[in-house]
């Protein structure tokens, strides 16, 4: 089943509780085999080649044999919970390790169908069953509803704070741009010729009689002023590098992000 809620193509979905609407599932490969290795033994002072048979049990997770069902925000929240703790310590890695332990004890195998609880902690549950498939292990994982809701709220709060921080940074750049018209010496360069040729604000004013009508600001605080006739050419110099711009006609009239496309907003007039 696949739609805007995700899919239920892979996993032990039959074991999902009825009150749970968001879950993650997969079909992994359970390897349980004997491998022969060369070993060297010292017998009566002589180095002798021998062979040792060793049982090897491990789970092979295939990335395109997984599915997740639920609303977009809930799916992302669940995936964060399943990855929480880092490599080898997150719920999924611990669940796969539990499969290996059970297989080594012959409590789980390819010819017997029995559902095992592989992980259950902090509101996160992972179940597994081979379904007598002869080599596969089917996994289903979910978080209790209240745990999932808390994770969604936490992420929404983080995104809101990130947006506020981004807006504060934009406002800081705007204030810097305003100040540059009051103090030309804070400019890095002023464009005085086409094709682009820039010089210091003092030389631009003294030798070329040019004061900027527009100032562009880069993320590293490098700035470029230009008369309006060179404005478009100056913008194209670092089209994706500018974080803001401001123009002047007697006073600051327009201030808006410029050049960096993900920051572009409507030009604010009268500022």
C-alpha cells in the first residue's frame, strides 16, 4: 500500500497494535552459516596448516526493503527516534543485535514462525519474526503515541527557533546595510566601471565622482557598492553569494534580501 501516508510494503505489519498509526518496517536477510578459515598451529615445533569451521550469524539490512507509514511529520519523528543514540546504540541496531543473539541460541530461525520482542525501551518497540521464510527476518517498529507527539512538538519548536534565528540574521544584515550609507568607509569596494572594476569608496568619490546607489553584502561581510547603472552587473558578479542589498534615493528606500534565492522576499518599501 503506497500513498501520501507512505507505504506498508515491507515489514511485520500484522503485529502492529490497532491503536498505532505510524510505524516503520523492513525485510532484512538473516544469515546463519558456517565458514571455513585457515589457521596455523604449532605441533612439535613445526608450523602446520589446519582448517577451522566457525558459525557466523548476522543480519543484512537492505536499504530498499524498508517502508514507513503515517503522516509526513510523524514518519520523520519516528525515524529520528529509531536513529536516536547513534550508531550501534540506536533502537534498530540493538534490535538487529538481539536477532543475532537469538539466532545463535537457535531461538529464532528460518523455519519457525514466532514473534520476538527485540527492543522495548523509552516508548519505542521493535518486533521481529522470520515467518518461516527460510532466510528473511521481518521487522516492525513504532513509538507510543505520546512519545511520537512529544517528538513532533520538539521538532516543530526547533524549526521555529531556526526560522527566528534566520530572521534575526537577515535583520542584522539589513541594519549593517543601512549603516553603510551613513558611513561609506565601511564599504569594501565600489564599482566605478564596466566591465566590473572596483576601488575604495574614497577613490571612487574623489577620482570618479561616484557614490553608490546600491550596496550588496556577501555572507563574509564583504560589500560592493555601485551606481544604479552598474547595479545589475554587480549583482551578477556573485549572483548566489549575496545575502542582502539596499538601495538609496536621498535615504534608504528599499531593503531586502537579494541574489541568494532562498532568502528572496518581497521588497520592503519605506524603510
